[in-house]
């Protein structure tokens, strides 16, 4: 990075990253070509990612 990021900028970046990952995992879940076990694992992963997003978002709202 060319400059240091503030804590607020890091949290915003983390939210964008988690949103992007969640969206891509949800697209994989919707793919009818994957087996049920893999689909279930992806659903668990997506739930964990969404939980992390919630924690990051909550920490931004508290001032």
C-alpha cells in the first residue's frame, strides 16, 4: 500500500471483501452441477462469512 489505512478504511475494505466472497460462494451454491455434500459445505462457509460481515459491520456502527 502506498499509504497507511485508518481503522475505518480497513473495516470498509473488509466489508467489501466479505460481500464479494459471499456473493461468489452463493453463486457456487446455486450451481446445479455440484453435489449435495459440496453444496452443504459451501452453505456453511457462506454462513460463516456472513457472520463475519455482521461483526465487522456492527463494530463500525458503535462509536
